[in-house]
C-alpha cells in the first residue's frame, strides 16, 4: 500500500499505482494534500478504485456510477463528506445523469459544469467535478479530459470588532449560546466541536477544554459524533476564567451537555442575534478569525496559534493576516491621502499668498 510522504512545505504527497495504459506504461495517481489523514484516506479510495475497476467502461448511467462510487466509500469517509456527496448527486448532474458512460463525452461534462457554475460558487463546482471524475474513473470511464472549471476566488473575511463581540455576548439570551460565542472567539473552537463537548471534556481544576469529537450531519440528515476534522484538531486548550465561569454556571443549571445546541441551532441563534444588533456580514465562523487576529496582534507564534485552533496548515492564519494587513493598508492609505490633501491645500494657500505679495510689490514699485 502506498504511503503519504511529507514535503518540506508541510503538506503530504501521495503516488498511487492505478494500472497500465494502452501502451503498457504504468499509470500513477498523484496528489498533494494538507494533512496526513486526508492523504491516507485518498490512498485508500484510489486503491479501492484500482481493485474494483476491471479497466473496462461499465455500461451504466452517470447517475448509477455516482451512486456506486458513493456506496463504495461510505465506510471510509466521514458522514458529513458522504452527505455532501449525496447532495451533489441530487443537484449537480441533471443534464448528464441519464447518459450511459460509453456515450458520455467531454463536451457533455463541460456543458453540465457550465450550467451548474451559473448558480454555484467555484469551490462547489470544483467539488462537483471532483466527485464526478472519481465516480467515472471508478467505473472505468477515464477518457474525460481538459474540463475548464471557474476560477476560484478567496471569500472575503468579516472579523467582528471588540465592540461588536461585546454586543453579541450581551444580546445573547441562551446561556449555552453565550458560551459558544466565547469558545469560538476566545478559544478558537469550531461550531461542530462546540456542539460535541461533554462534561468530561471540561477540566475545572486546570481550566482546560479537550476537543476530541465533532458533531456532523450524515446523508440521512441525522447527527453523528465523529473524530475531529484532522488529527491536529484533537487538542487541549487552556481557557480563561470567564469561560470556566460560564461552564460552572451551565453545570449549575443542570445542563446534560455543556452547550446543549446542535451546530445548526448555533448558526440560527447567532444569525438572529446579529439581526437584533443590526450587524451585517458576520458569521459564527468569523469568530474563529477574531481569535486568530487577536493572537496575531499579540505576536503569538504561528505554531502555537495553529495548535490552539486545531489547524494542520497556516492557510487560515495567512488569510487573516492578509485581511488584517489589508485593513491596516486601507487605514494608512486614508491617513496618507489626508496628509497629501493637507499638504496640497497648504501649498496652494502659500502660493496664493506669495502671488498676492508679488502683485503688491509690482504695483508699488
């Protein structure tokens, strides 16, 4: 079995033997991924594809091929990933679902992608094509090449200000929701991690919170507790007295679980609170960006920040850094432009005064 190889950049490279081409040359699948867990999962999937495929294109429809692939990886991937696949299967491939694989052309796939891209983000379109590509390969259809995908763009980040955060905490009525906001903004926990907390995750003596699980929604729409997003996400976080007091208060209320809210309930309550406060563009996930920006402002090393927030790479920290630098650049540019305007106004005034003096001098002499 192939094994992930760590690169100097900290990512993981895989190379999986997939068989032979028409000329008898060995064919390898190559990919670079962010985490060891993701790399290992993809190796397992690609080797399953190789073993399951006879190399002959199956005479089944695209819809059947996608279902066949999803069923084959159901036990390997997380429930939330399978749920995402099931949603794509329902919505993304309408124009080509009924076409049988031997008749499917690159033009058919490109047309389908073009239609889907009109109403979905580039990232979602990329995910849809990725699933289709793997499903086709799993059933022996490997002659779809050079599909053009929409260019990805970095989503804008809205980080709440200190004043906005205080307002949200004050307006939140549900005690578990207030604690959820504190955990995201001041401990960097994800929504799914907050919902999965149990009382034995809380160490009152040492003021720590241990994250081992996340709550996700499966393809049957039911909630499941699973391992965290990555191995790096399993962590123990030292938290402040305000958060520990919040846990103590919740325990006194007799809460069966520390938060008592599902991930979707957390999102809905947060959106209602933002609406009540008149805040536009804020998301619950943005609270994690707030935590990252605070650590950045305090000069916390990236390595510690990654460990605290459960990141395997510095991608999110870099995005927050770029956002912070962009805000700072805007403020500095505004200040610079004001200074330039003042200098121009002063220079104009000086020139006018000098002109008046010269006019007076020429008239009197």
